[in-house]
């Protein structure tokens, strides 16, 4: 984003706003869901932490296709590219 660029043109990371922990009372099935792409190293890390913390039964996951694609491929007027869900055979 434009606010993350210094006057000299260098990238300046914005401080993270997600620093709260989830208590055991909050970690209940159905409350949290991850959408990840195996192409993203940050998403990969969330899957590792989910496994290390034993949260596979609490946090469900959907995996999107590893490449961005047209989100409405049958609509010639729609030029939007984004993450799409993988098909069952991928």
C-alpha cells in the first residue's frame, strides 16, 4: 500500500495489529476457518502452527488454487483475477 512507502521509495512495514492470543474457551470447533494457498509461505506457517498446537479439529481449512485465475472465466467482461478454490482432482 502507498502508506508503506517512505519518501525515498523504500518499503516500510506497518506494525501488525493481530497480536491477541486465543484462549482455550475461544478455541471451539466452528469458530475459526483458514483459507490458504500452498504457494504462500505465510499460509504455510499458519498450517504448521495449527498442527503443532493440535488445532486440526478446531480450525478448519480450505485450500485455494496455487495460481491466481479469472474468478468468472465464463464472463468475457470480467477481468478480475484472484484466488479460486481448487477442484477435487487437483
